[in-house]
C-alpha cells in the first residue's frame, strides 16, 4: 500500500566534494579477517578492488558480513568519501553496506559514461561481479537517477530501494542546475556544501557544518578527486536526465519493489514536487518529507533518516 506523508524529525526518531593520498588495498575477493570485520566503519574500512569486465572498481564494505547488502550510489561529483559517516556508520550497525566508485569515478579505473543508463549498467555489472544475487540500493541525487534505471533494468536483482534528494526523468527545476552551480562560484568548499545542500536557517547551517566536518574525518586511503573528464561526463548525464520526458512517470509504474523516498522540503536543485510525483507513480512507495531541510536532508537529519531506513529495510 502506498504511503505518502510529511513527517517531523521528532516523529521519525520515535519510529525507531578532497585529499589525495597513496592507496593500499586488499586482494580481490580475499575473505576479510575477524579484525577487518570488527573495524569496518566509514573511517577504517579498507579499499578493495574488483575486476569488472576488465576494469578495476574500487569499493569498501562496512558493517555486518551477512544479510542482504545495501549498495550506495552517490550524487553528482561524489565518491566513497563524500558520504556522511553518520549515515553510513548508522546503517552499517544493522546492515552490510557497500560503497563504491562507479566506472571512471575517483579511484576506479575506466571512462565515466555520459548517460544515466550506462552508469546503471556498470553498477549492475559491479554488483554481479561481487556474486551478489540480491541487494538493497540507496541512491542520492544523481545516484537516485541511477537507482531508478537499475531497478527498471534488472528488478530481480533488487530487494528494496531508498531514494534521497532525487527525481524522475525530466525532474522539475533540474535544468536550472548550471545556474545553481554558478551561484557557488568563489565559495569555499564548506560554503558551497552548505549553499547546495542545506537551508539558510541557523539549525540547518549548524547541521551542515557538522556534516561537512564528519565527511573530512577519514584520513586513510581517501579517494582520488574526480577527473575533469569524469565530472564532465556526469554533468552531461544529469543535464540529459533533466530534459522533458512525457513517459517518465508512466515508466515508474513498472517499479514493483518497495521504495522509500526521503526528500528535503526546501531542496534547491531537485524540487520536493519531484519526490511527490515519484511517490504517486510507484505502487509500493512511502514518501517522507523533512522540514527545514535541503538537498542533503538525510545528512542534516541523519539520526531520523537512519532510524527510518532501518525500519523500512527490516519490514
């Protein structure tokens, strides 16, 4: 049954882009030691490598060893080190969480494709190369575009889907992204992070600063920055996704998997109306709108988000 609601952060709780370093890695598909399993949090998880159709993909495994894994798909310009540890560590207390750099992104090799569908195809290849027969997926922003195409392309591979700060093809307002990004020109990395992902309220700004600080905590094996070629390909893919598509919402009706949609009420690059439209066209969708929150609403409200995500995945 579809559930669409606006909910306070307090109620949710009651429910129960930087540093270049030399990388080390574990052997491909080498079983983790007990010590490695115990130390698999965002700050300490080792970078591993897997050969995906001749291309080396970098990934890390957080949290538990068993259960259906949760694979995270980051947003535009994002890598493994751009997730907020409050989110990844929170989720990994209950689930095996896999973060990775898709083809050509950050530390992974190859050329980044310039279409969302090709990114989804690469993500499917990565998941299947890890010999995973069923996964949950969580996509943020552009990663949410990829998640939609992934579940539409290979629904049997996917158990449940979490979408944050994202929208369907032809998303309302997304074509204005170049102007939004231009508005961050000259800002410091922290100021740009705040402007793009948070609101102007004192509460949101404070939460954004705390999130930015947490993201810098990992100092060992930090990801390489995205190359200009990779960034340009991603930007091309996003702007193509922004083009009007009269069949986009109708196609979403083909998604039969359970979907949790979490969106900030004041999301700047991806209007909250996109989340409402998505939820209205997916049969088993639940929509949670977080007040006084922007594009990175689940970073700002990490405690509430993790509680809700765990509840959703546990059903």
